[in-house]
């Protein structure tokens, strides 16, 4: 009986580890996708625009952009992921550190990237 309980505990722990790894990978994919779009828009030239594509993952996460740090951060539950962007000239039109909402547009306005 004790052996059976030990096997169940090990199985449960391995399932939690797999779920955490999957969530981390999904956050990393979303972060890289957003950073790539910002970088592409920075190189696209003036007046280019497109909807910001955020990969669906089933996670309830928040997205934060910091121009000063040239970074995108994804946070969910107790985890998160971060990645770099190539430009410090990114804003939401008013701030250079901001949260990104789903359904936002990304555009190049006078050489700077605007997400909003």
C-alpha cells in the first residue's frame, strides 16, 4: 500500500513539473513573437502598421514593455518570461513603459514603434 502511495505522489509531482514547463514555454513563445513584431516594425519604415499577434496559449498572462530596458516581459501566475527588443524607441503613444492589451495595433510612426 505504501509503495502505491509513493508511486502516486511521484506521478503527481511529475505532472506538476510538466505543466510548469509547458506554461514557461508558452510564455517564452509569446514573448519572442511580440519582440519579433516590435523589431520588424522598427525596421519596416514610416507608416507601417499591423495588428499585434499574441499567440494563444490558454494562459492568463500580462505583457509589459519597457523601452528603457529594451525588453518585453510576460508574467502569469507565479512565473514569467522576458526577452529583448532592438529599439528603445517604443511607446504606447504616451509612455515608454506600459502594459499591452490584447487586440492592440503595432505601427511605425516617424521611426518609432507605437503599440496601442
